């Protein structure tokens, strides 16, 4: 599970923008914060079942669009 900073780094966003996006996704029930078992000062981000389902659907949709573009 990544930290907020790691999510921002992976997406190419700055920490402030990453924080805003993460907050919205959390409000929509797609992400949750979990304490790091090795370091109580760190919170990690975990996708909920709803978040994983949305990501799975999004990946399938992208694949379908790419296939259509190649025709």
C-alpha cells in the first residue's frame, strides 16, 4: 500500500494535488487510509472493493477503446 507522497510521485502530481484527489476518492468510498504496521506515524492508502471494481472496469473499457481504434 502506497503513502500519499508515493501516489503523488507515481502520478506525476504534486503533494497538494494528490491530497485533493485522494480526499475525493476517499469521500466516494474508493480509497481508505490504513496505519502502517511497521511505523505508526505513516498512513497508507488502500483501494476499497468498490475502487478495485471501478479500476477493473476502467481497464476493460480502455482495452475496448484501443481495440476499436486499431480497426
